[in-house]
């Protein structure tokens, strides 16, 4: 999420680019944390029925998570 040639940017543009990167990272962290909490609840609910791995597989099938999110959670 950065410009291809950062050296051509003005200091103000570089600062704005950095703020966008930080905002994106914070948003990604919030999404991952939400999925982590939801996945933990899902696994706990299914604990009497299936293994943790099976429950996590089912969770990501249901929510349609991308592989990057699945790895992060």
C-alpha cells in the first residue's frame, strides 16, 4: 500500500503515505483479532464434537476467510 517510487514524493506526501500504511495495519490487526476471538468461541463450542483442527477448518469454511487471515488467526 505504498507508492512505487517513494523517493519522488514530497515530505508531506511521504508522511501521508506512512499514515495510510499505519491505518491499514491497525485495521488489519483489528480484523485478525476479531476473527481470533470468534474462532476461539467456535472451537470451544465444537470441542465436545470435533478436534481443534476440524473446528478451525469448519470455521474458515463458514466465514470464507482468505489464507492470510487463516494463518494470522
